[in-house]
C-alpha cells in the first residue's frame, strides 16, 4: 500500500470535484477525489446531453457487467443531446427499497466516475460521500470499488457502519446499512440491504479494500469512531467551520452575529494533541489552502491538508464556466464574499454561500423560484402514522411539508440545494420550456485568497498551479 498523500483535493459536490480535476491532482501524486453526491443524477444528465466527447461510454466499455451498462445507456443516452430547453428525464427519487433501475444507475455512475479519474496513471483516487444521504450508499460504494477506488471519505454524519460495508464488498457479500428515520420506534426495521451477487453477470475476483477516512469536526467524534465503528477507520479529515459546503453547527446553543451568521468559539476548535494521541493519520481542512497553513499542519502532526475551494475554481473543475468566471472576477477585483447561511440547507446545518447575482444567494432569484422538491437527496425520512416511511423536505411547498408533520418555522429561508447544486455543475433542469433552475455556489472562507493563483489580467488557473504553490514551502523531508 502506498504512503499517505500530503494534499487531499476536497470532494466537492454536486459534480464540482469531477473526474477531470481528480485525475489532474492524482497524476501529481496527491489524492484526487471525485464527489459521489447525486452522482446518479449527474451521470444520467450527462448521457442525456449526448456524452459529446464519448468519455462516459468509453468508461462503460470497461464495466464488468455489459448487460447492465447497456440497460443504462438505453434508458438515458440521447445521441446528439437533448434540446437546451427540454426537461431532463426525471429519475425515481431515492426510497428505502429502490427500483432496480436506480440501483443499477448508481453502480454504473460511480464506476464510470472513478474509472475516468484513474485512467492513464497510477496516482491515488478517492470518492467522497455525505453520510446523511444514506439510501444510495451501498450500490454507490460497490460501483466505486468495482472501478478500484483507493479511498472512501465520508462526513456530514457519523459513518459508523461504512468500514464493515467496505470489507463485505471486497468479497462481493451482502451488506446492510441503517436508515435514520425520524420518529422511529424500537421495533421498526429500517435496514437497507444490498446484495452484489443479484447484480453480477459473472464471477469476479476479490476487490481491493479502499482506505476509509472519516471527516470529523472534533477529536471526540474521531475517538468514538475508532472505538465503535464496525471495521477499520484508517484516518481522519478534521474539518473546521471555515470550510465550504455544510459545516458542523457550533457546539452549544446556536448564536448568530449581526449579519445572521453562526458564531463559532473556543469550544469549536479541534484539540490537535488529542488527534495525535489517536495514532491515526489526519489531515486539516477549512482555511488550510496556503503554503503557510500546510507547513503549520505538518508541524502540528498532521499528514497534510484537505483543500477544496482552490480546486473548485481551477480550470479542470466541474463548476459551470460562467459561474466560475464570475466568482474569479470578484476575487480579482477584491469583492468576493462568502456568508455562512444558518437557514439555507434543508438539513439544518450551516451552509457556506457565495454572494453572486443570478444565483439562489440573491433574494430576488430565491423568491422567484417555485418551491419544488423533485430530486430529494436531502429529504428527511420519517415514520408515518401507519408505521411506514415517508419523506419530507423543508424546501418543498410549505403546506405539503406541514401536512407530513413538519414545523412551518423550519421552512423559513430553506433553499433547494439539490436543484441549485446540480445547476451549478452545468445541468440545470428546464421547466415548462421557460424556467431554468438557478445555481447556488459554495466556497470556504478562503475564497478571496484565490487571487494568489491568478496570473495578472487572468481569471483562470490549473489544478497543477494549486499543488505546486502549496508544496513550494514544504521541505522534502516533510512531504509524504
């Protein structure tokens, strides 16, 4: 097994950390990471756009189950691509017992993304998932392992059961995962099961077990995972509140500052001494995207750093070109601003939002969008009065949410991150041939510091520029 990377490229979803940026980073010997969040949706929409460069179809030529690959292509591939204002095909929303069509799409999509990221080099490639989006975990993990993924990273929850799943999939054995259901009673069975051999078209050798890195916000959670996880936790990414995307809420009672942003204090600082005592490698994330912070992390005993924002805006990232350019123009002009929105996410977790005209960060754009929930990745499963499982989202129509037992006050300010983030990576849904879903852009607090990567009079830079800049101040003895 190779050594540990010094730099982990953050697994930014939806579709921002795509196979192109992960491959670029991995070719340089650092850990390139693809995002597994809503990858079934992204993959299906790429196929409906005609897969113009043929990359997805090339990956599927190497998929071990050709009949499954053929079914997915027949369902979603559109030769020449769909018209711009025609709606994408609607996928079934995730449910405890998914239809086979959706299970196969998850397997194939995760395989293809990892396979493309690994193509043509032997550098390390990982995949990142949000623990909170639980239903697609099993088929997605299996698909990524079929492609030889080297690392699995997971945060936004407590991934106690993932290590055991990885070990069972090495042998193509059945695996289970517990679905968290609000209001569940002790006798309820909400276990999700996935049986690889029901999908295999031929016998395969044992798969390689990927290293598992849990993304945590405290040494206490890291210690809990080591003690209680059902398998080996190989290391940790320690993420602070300066990181982009979802942040852990402040410890204790939530307090907001004058701008309405959560206040983080001394209790939210990670005890690095306790992290070192755990005896596992760890990487620091959230405001560590500079050579100075990398050197500081190494001095404090970390194996390195995870960097997201700098890679999110490089030329190889999956962010829509017009949005990337608009944000970098703000950076170059000194006007880029990121706000931590305590209400935006349906999860209730604080969410970092770049303030950008024409996106859901703008009040008028948000107000003009009808409340529609048709992707549903962030829906909450809940126990119905009849004992079944229902799904609700505080970003759906208020009356519908309340009819499912939700509290009306939970809907205030909630934004449809699912549609917004899919739009940001270039696949916005068209509705009635008129309304095009607006995007929403997330970044860490270090967004203004991206100016260091921009050449004079330019608003573009490459992933290699980020890696080279970060490693410039690190001695050969410090880098892994």
